[in-house]
C-alpha cells in the first residue's frame, strides 16, 4: 500500500484521503513537540479500524510540502510511534515503520518516516475513543456502527473469525507440505480453489487470495508470527499451588511454550502431561502402572481447547497447568450462543467452523503416550468429547472434572488426579 516513491509523491500532491495521513514533525529541544503520542495513537487506530492506510511523518498536510525529519532525530520519532502503538492503543498495533527519503518542491531529498497500518482483525481504542477514517479526517464511530464493526471483527457473524484474513499474510504464507495433507486426489490439482473451500484462504477486497486465521493456524510452522498468542503455555508445578514456598525447592518442574500447527500443539501438550504427571505402580500381580491422569481425557480436553478457543481475544493464550493433585486448562473465550457450563456435555456448537472441519481431518498422531485408539482423527464431530473427559477422568480419580466460566471470558477446566497409593 503506497509503497513506492512515485506512488507516495502522487498521493501527496492530491492530499489526504481515507488511506493517507500527513503530519509535520516539530521539535522543542531534543523532544518531539508535535504530533503528540495521543495524536499519533488516534490517527493510527482510526486507520486500523477502517481499511488501513499510511501515515507519513515529515510532510505538512495543508501545503503538502515535504519538510523532512533531521536524520539524527529519526530514532526519537520512531520510538514515539512505537510507544503510541504499544501504550496508547488497546489492543496494541504493530505497524510497519520504514525510513526513506522524498524530494521537496526544489528536488532536495529529506528523510521521512512511512508508517503503514493494515486493516486490523480487531477494533482498537485510542485516547480519543473508538475512531475510524472518514475521508481525510478521523471521526468517532456512532454506537450502531461500532457495534456492527465489533460483530464483524470478533464475535458471531456470517464470516467467522477463523475465516478472517490475517494482516500481512499472503497465500505464500501457507506452507505447502502442511496444507497438502488435507487435499484429496480430486482437489490436489486446484490448490487455490481447495484452500478457499477449506477456509484456509479467501479473496480480499481487491480479489487477491490471501491466508485466513484458520490457514495460519493449521498450515504454518509457527502461527505466532501472525497471531502472537496462538500457542499453549504449559507449566508443571511441584506442589498444589503456583506460588513458590519461601526457601523451598524450585516450584516449577517444567515449562514450555508449545507452538506449531494446532494438531502439533495438541500432540506436544499431551507429551508434556505424560512426561510430568506422576505414575505409580502396583505389583500384586505383576507390575501395573497407575497414571495420575487419563490421557485420553486429557487429549480430548486439549483438542477442544485449540478448536473452540476465541482467537479474536487479543493477548489471551491457552494455559495448561499441571499440579501435584490436578490439571487445569484455561481457554480464552466465553461459551458461544446460549450454551452454559451445565449444557456442555449435551450440546455441540462450533465457534470456529473451518478449524473444526480441518481438525476432523487430521489423523491422531502415531505413538501418542497412553492414548487409546478410540477414533482416527483429532476432532470428534459427534459431540462426545466432553462426556469422555468427564466420565473417564471420574472413573480414574473418583472426582468429576469441573468446568467454570471466569468473567464470561475464559473457560476453566479442572481434571483431578488419581490419589497417590498408600504405602504398606
């Protein structure tokens, strides 16, 4: 978007519009006097809440004259932009900041900063409120417009969040060896058509086919590059609390950020549990291992977490906590539609339809520890997963797992471990 010198110069001559904002940079001593951090945050958030655009720093808007920024002060101005995006916009923005030169009317080249903000997956709030771009100016969004935009970009809508386009991701972002595993002989020769039908890609407003959230989650080696919180944070604790005892031994036994395509995240998380859970043994009639948790139930819980979490919540990740007496799995997002914690075993509503469909085609990884071959693919489209979690875990530990909804924003599952065998 407005990436070449000629494109920028042509647009500057025409003046500001929905996609271009011009700002002169003024200094007082060694500090930037204008624009302020709040001003920058408002302008950039308004662009992100609209169709995206470019802010040029070092160009006066009324005269459209390239005034430039002293080269020795580019670092200061860039730091102000980053601070505005990280500290004054919620959720934060990650713009593309480029240093370049443009000529003034006399042909003399001056350094400027080009700040590109793509159309965002989220709705951003800045010091001025919820702003959007209307022509060359930013305006407060009317309540009905804001509600509609929130609906389009986050929760229930005709195009679900997992089928939204990911800013900065292209069709080439999807790695062929990862998406090819979902093809059939009938679809293998038409990759673009297949990726669109599978929900891993979609045409943008210009008709260019680009990667979606589902595509990035299932067909990239590390989805965090585009969706920073699309991973499982796993921690195994020594005791029954995440708080360390004063003067005690190390309270964390193991910790890992588990990333990769979602099916790999499930497999690696299950291995983490198997590696860190307690396994006792009974020797009355030969050795009998007594695992702390039913790994088939844990497997179902992990699949549900990656399939049904709300990926539109910025800054939220799946958290796996393993304690001496229990396992906790916290998944971002409330329950969809009219579901309740009590109705989880009886109802089936997919928040992420494209993801659920892809996971239902992923084979269960071979040689998974302690996992019974109760089906061949990761996702159960019959809605039996929650019942398996509840029944198998209760059979092992004698205590029924508990689901809780935290502040309507996170689903918290506690699976109790088998009590340690008494020595005698």
